[in-house]
């Protein structure tokens, strides 16, 4: 797993940066501390020296003994064309710490990365999975200066044919935006013609992207979900998730209220009736995953396939779009209650039990796709994506650090800041 973050100049540059990260080489592990050095403290961030690359890897000091480094975790995996050799020197607080490290490619091959209309990019990547897999994902950038949108269309495929365009590829997921023939609702990512911060979690199986546009955190996932069935029962669990279902939405729109842990779609004309997340079924169809549909100021909750704990499988409820809507109690008693609630949940500032609301004590709930029709099934988890409460001292870009274990980065769900609208992505 590689955790890589940086800044792109615009929506097209971000495409190039994601391709470079997915197909490039990054720090995968720190195998041992060659020399502990002197003058270090816990939480120091050390930058690795040497090699040739565009982003230098960094580690976080997790333990010291008399100022000598005794433990680290990866903070930034970096991006290299030629990795540094062991022992790798570091810069930062203290002096003399060197590390023995493993660098490796991030597991993706670019089958297509070309301009298809002016400077707009068309990308199809092939993930290696466990080495014997072929996982096909992609996106197309598109924009309109008069419409003030600069976005990506997200897609998954079951194969790749170099002679076919994106909408013609085998098993393509819903979307198929085309300037000449209109569009169909699908999975889209709103971006901007301006500086975009990004954070990426990449494995050979999937890519998670959080794009920071102003004060919003637009998120997407492409690749395999963590299936509950066996590989033989569910051989191609491809997941495509964006944060809006209409192709011409803008990053500045106050109406965008979606994201990986709580996907919503809009209701409108021109086929805006699907999205913004899809998982490929064993019968070869794409199952729409959404927790609610928004039409003006009204939302309809509950659909046949949702992401829990924020979603409601089975049953339905209509109401105003507001934090006061109870989004965690399942209507069908046979499902039970996912998160026990207090009577004060109606208030936008209320605590969502049982999350304590303090960093490093926060409970992480796996974001899980469940199907209620035609049969109740737990399909898969969104890999390394978790729902958390935003109650208390928790905000976007905070880090949850497990002593001796993993670290997680907190983000709000796009432009939403209600307590229930936060997620955490595993860094390493």
C-alpha cells in the first residue's frame, strides 16, 4: 500500500499525477533501522535522501531511546523513477538516522493515457492484483468554460481493446459521457481549473483518491472491493465510486452532498437516475449503490443497495435535506440497528454514539455495501475506507494513529460537515 499526497495545477494535471503514482515506484516498507542517530523525538517527520523522483518519501518517528530512533512508520510513500539504495539517509530533526527500505512499483500499467479531445485525457489502467489478476479501471477528463465545470467521468471495465474508445470497452460501467450524443448518469468527480491538493491510497487492487478543492474533499474509488464471498463465488468484484451522478456539476455547487461512505444521487432529466457508485454483479450487470436520492430540497432515503452504517437498506423515508434526518436506524427490523443512537441525535451538534469523538480513541466502522433486494446480502467492504463520527475534536485532514499500528487520515464527505458525514482512509 502506498500513501501519496501532493498538489496538482488543475483537473488535467491531476490525471497525469494519478497515472504517474499508480504506475510508479514508492516506499513500501521500512525493514530495519540501520542507524538510530541522535537528537530525535517521537512525531519527527524525516525525509529520505537520494534516488531520483518527483516526491520524496517521508517517515514518522514512532519511538526513540535516548534520542536514537527505534521505530518509524511511513508518512509519505513518495514517487521515484530510481529508488535510493540501502542504507537510506534521512534529513530533518536530529542527525545520523539511516534506514533499510523496500521500494517497489505500485502495481498498475497504463493501457491508455492519451489526449482524446484537445488537452482532455482518456485513461485506462490495468491493476496486477495478486500478480495473476487484470483489473481494468479508467477515467476521462472533460470541461466547459461557459459551464464552469472541470470534471472526470469514472469507469470500470472487464477488459481492454486498444481499438475501442472508452464507451465501447468490454463491460464498461454506466456513464459513457459523449459531447456529441449526450450523456447517461454515472460516477463523476467534480474538480477545478485551479490548484488541487490530493491524497491517494494505492494498492495493486484499487486506487482511492481524495481531491481537495477549496474547502471541499471530493473522493473516489476505483478497483476491487473486499468481497465477503470466495474468489470463485465472486471473481470480479469491481467497484467504481465517485461523488456525484450528473456530469455537469461544479465543484463549487452547494448541492453536492455525496461521497464514498454516504453516496447520494440527483434526480433529474437526461438519464440522471443512476450513480454515483456501482459494483459489478456476478451476473455481469452493474448494481447501483446509493443511500439517497435528492430532488430539490427533498431526499428519498433507502434503496436496494447502500453503504452502511450511513445507509438504510430496505424500507424508505422522505424528508427535507438536513442533518436532522436519522440516517442510521434501519427500517426493516430484520436488519436491526447499525449504530445505537441517543435521543439528542436530531441536533446537528449531537454526538453519534458510540464514537467517543477524540482522536486516537475514535471507532472506525468499515464502509460496507449491503443489498436488500432481491435477497439480503452483505456484498463487500470499501477497502481501507471507514465511517467515523465528526463529533468533538475531529476534522478534515486530522490523523488517527494507532500505537504500534496503522494511521488513518480523516476527511469530510465532499462539502458536508455534519457529524455523520466523515470518513477515514487508511494510510499504511
